[in-house]
C-alpha cells in the first residue's frame, strides 16, 4: 500500500524574508528537498510542501526554525539548515533555538561564534562544568575549533593565565624523522587547524604576540612531560595517536585552576596497535570519574558539506 502523501503550506510574512529562506538560486530549498525527500514549491510568499506526512512535518519544522532565526536578526546559511535537518532527523529539534541563544565569542570580523549542532551544545556544556572533557568523533564536527574558542574565551575573561595546545608526533604513513628542524618545527605544520582557529579569532599578529609572550604555547606532547599546568586551558588534539602511557602522563599534568580538553577520532588511529590507543583506553577506564566527561560526536554533527556526513556513514558501515 502506497504511503499517503501530505501537503502543507508555510506562509512567510515578507518577500525579503522569503528570499533569505530560499537561499541563493534556491540552494536552501533544494537542500531540504534532498535531505528530507520532500517536494517544495514557492508561490508568492508561501512554501507548498508535499511528501510523506512525517517528512513534510520535519520540513515545516526546519523552515519554521530558520524563520525564527531570521526574526532574531541572525543571518542564516546552509550550515544552519544542515544543523536543523540533522537535529530534526535525530528528534532533538526542540533544542535548535537554544544553539543560538548564547554567543561563545566573536571572531576577528566581529561575527558571533555559536554552537551549530546538538553534539557541539553538549560539548560546550561539558567543558563548562568539568575539569577534563573528552571530545570523540569524526573530522568536521568542530571539536578543535570549539576547543580553541572556549580556551580564548576563558583567557579573555581572566579565568586562566595561558593556553597550552599540544598533539602527539605521529602521522599516517609518514616519518617525522625525515623532516627538517627540531621536534616542535616538525610538528608545527600538523597543528595548522589550531593556528587557523587562533588566526580567525585573534588575528595573525595578535596570535604571534601571545605566542612570543608564551601566553599561548603550542608544543608537541613530548614537551609536556614533568610539568604541572596551573591556571591554564590545555588542549590535546589528535589524541587517538597517544599511547596509554602518554595519555596518563598528559592527564596528570593538570594543576589547580586549569581545564583540559582531549580531542580525537578513534577511526583515525595511526599507531601500529590500534587497541593500545590512549584515547580508547581512557574511554574505557575514566568514564565514571568525577569531573571528567566524554562527549561523542557522530556524522550528523558534521558541519561541512552534507556529502561529508554520508562519506563518514559509508565508511563506518563498511568497517
């Protein structure tokens, strides 16, 4: 028996608002149609949506939430639509407006930085309420960028005196030993996402000044041994490539007045024995420790082109 089709109208108040909702060359409408498998036609200032009843209802919820953002004077783009679509698919669209109620910080151009997905919302809340937060999930979910945002916000508010950013010196299929320079110089190119995040928020010159004053420190994980990090915001990136001993060493550097974020993707382990990843082991043994929280991201937290989420799902299913 064929599924009964539903038809719904969504009326927009003004032509200007309609233009914002449909996007350039109907980009946003096409995105909703593709991702939710509905048909949308626009007549005047009305969206006419048809398809299976539950999917039509989802499409209305997505468009309505975008409309509410416009009413709040928020400039929407396709990433906002992708976030709303993913949240309606997961059944937590009721939290969508909450994502936009809090500005984490403003970037160099003055643009407000907010969380974009439910997973990111949980991640930010975990960082605020715990001493150590683990962010585990695929690339594109904003783990590194949000960690840097939270660190800079804490520094600007005077909650910490410095930011320490680190990662293990392991790369897929490459030997760092053949690269020129000392260990820090060899690892620096692989810290590009962290530098990019710093530059987008603080600007290159301000970042360089803070690095020169050692208010921001970027170093390989090996440089952390023997230290106690007090009044600092410490971020370990690519943590899936730590050994168990390295992870224990890093976590025990935590001093008073400090916070730690440990980020990694357990599907991208470059160690010879993947089961010995310090991130995998920490996930098993630290789950019930007070003041430590694990936040898991999935493909629907990816805020890049929707095809990236599909690629991640395809690989996960195959593996």
